[in-house]
C-alpha cells in the first residue's frame, strides 16, 4: 500500500514545499485539502484554490507531483451537505462541484466529503434527503469521471449538541446510504478510529463493506480512563466542545488501540491495496509546523511495518 496524508494539518505550507517535503520523507501520495478560501472551521485548509483552477494550473500541479514521484490520492472537502439553510446548502454544493471539476482537471478520480445532517429532522428523514441530494451530486461527478466517497466520522455535536452531524458513521447507516444512492461510484473513505470509540468492530466492517472502500484514512484512537469515569460514553456535558468528548481522543497510528497489522491484512485480503492516508488530529503532535511534521513521520514509520 502507498502511504500518504491529508494536507489539512499543514494549512500554511505551500503546495510546492509540501510536495517536496513529503517526497523527501518517503510519502507516496497526498490527499489535497480543498476547502473554500473563506472557510474558518478547524481541520481544514486549501493547498489548491479549486474556484480559480484552470487547465494550465492543473498541468503545473501534475508536473510538480510527477517531478517528485508523488501522486494525489483524492481531493478533500468535508462540510454539511445537508444544511437546513437553503443558502448555505447551495454554497456547499456549489463548492463541492468546483472540487469535482478540479479533480477531473487533475486526473484524480476521488473526492471525499460528508453527507452531513439536519438536526431538525429524524434520522430516516435525513437519509431520504441525503438520497435526493447525493443522487444529483453523483450524476454530476460521474459525468466528470469522478467518484465520491464519504468519511465515516459521526461529527458528534457538530450541528446540535448530542446529535451526530454526519449520518454515515455505522454499518446500519452505510447500508441505508448505499440503498438510497445505488451507484458504483459512491463509497467510503474508511476510518477505523471513529468505529473504535463507537464500539463497532472495524475489522468486520472492513470485510463486509470491502467493495465500497475507495480510500482509507489512517488515524488511531485511545480511551482516556479518567475521562471515561468522569463523563461516561455521552461525553462532557458542561461547556462541551464538538467531537471532543473528553473520554477518548484521536492519535497517530500506533499510539492508540487500533490493530493496524490486522486491519491492513484485512484490507489487502479483501482486495484493497490503494492508499493509507494519515489524517493528523493528534493533540500531542499539534501546535507548530515542526510538531505536525514529526507526528506525520512517526505515523508513517509505524504504518510502514505493515503496508
């Protein structure tokens, strides 16, 4: 398998410097962050401005990657594609289409996003609305030769406290999702870290949904015993922070409880041999560019034993 990372963790590093550094460290691919220029949410960046990307720009980017013997595994733009406000939803969909256009120009056939959620509707109603919106999005992507994948992050508390902000985090929801959008070009950006803290068997899930795994995130997770005692599984209730429960946290591969050797064996035996893309959200390796890069190197070293 090739090892790469999602570039959202290094938002201030230029694409040229990022590709050169990544190549020198032995990474094979980059999952390019492509949020809008005006986006202010955490864990987002833009190494390319998809709103202004032209054929000449795409050619220069492809030449840059080729000169360093690197490739682009996917373009990444994760926002709430089910926003209850029509104006905001249109903005997110319009930008997602620009990301798809950019992927086509760059000869990248994968774009990652969230389905999102409407907290004012029941889960079943959310799924019907997801189907309606994503059948249109898939048609647009398919006409460009691009596949769409959904990361299985619950985004708990993102839209409303205690509720999931992305209805694609469990086998139950994946089954419903793929029934609503029955396209061979619609799949998963499979991330075991979310499944771990949710108590879902990520090895079994990797086997059962193998045909739908288009891309894989490499992010680990650990349980914090003191936080688990103090808050319980519903997480911190007083002054909460979205997707930071207080009883678990994300880590670099090898520093949590995900069994990467077994998972990588399972992925390979199930026919997946594409990319392990490190998604850096480890609070112990954040704060400075140097720490982030050191964390990425640590994750790559660990994964290289098995990939």
